[in-house]
């Protein structure tokens, strides 16, 4: 039993590992939502690309690059919409013209 505990103690949780695990779970969740018809890959590509472009505007180039890669992966599924088209249509997505995820209604 002590050997089993020693192996667990040698396992180091790093920020990279946490990020990779969160990303893997997120991608699985998106795949499940897409399979259920709740969201499309194009919608997720648009949403992640928006976050990527905001990160680039804020000066976080590394995060922006990673998120754009994820958005390209989502955009490659289904109808294969290009990232460049999503970038060009960023302002249009606010009214769901490009299939972005609608915002939750406010309680007015």
C-alpha cells in the first residue's frame, strides 16, 4: 500500500497539466453539446475566436495564438468555415448573423 501512495506523491500537478486537462474536458463538452444539437462547431469557433481577438488586443499574444488554434479546429468541423471569414465578420456576429451563440436574456 505504501508503494501506491509513494507513486501518487511523485505526481506533480503543474499549471500546464491543469490547462491541458481543462482544455480536454472543455473540448469533450463541446463535442457532446454539438452532438446533442445545442451548439455548432461554427458557433464555438466564433466564440473562441472572439476571446482570442480580445486577448490579442489586450496584449496577450500567447493566449491569443492558442485560442485561435482551438477556433481553427472548431471551424474545420462541419461546414469548414474559414477563420479569416470569421475574423472579418466579427462585428456581424453580435446579431447572430454568423451563428454565434446568443447571449442570455436579461431579467428586465
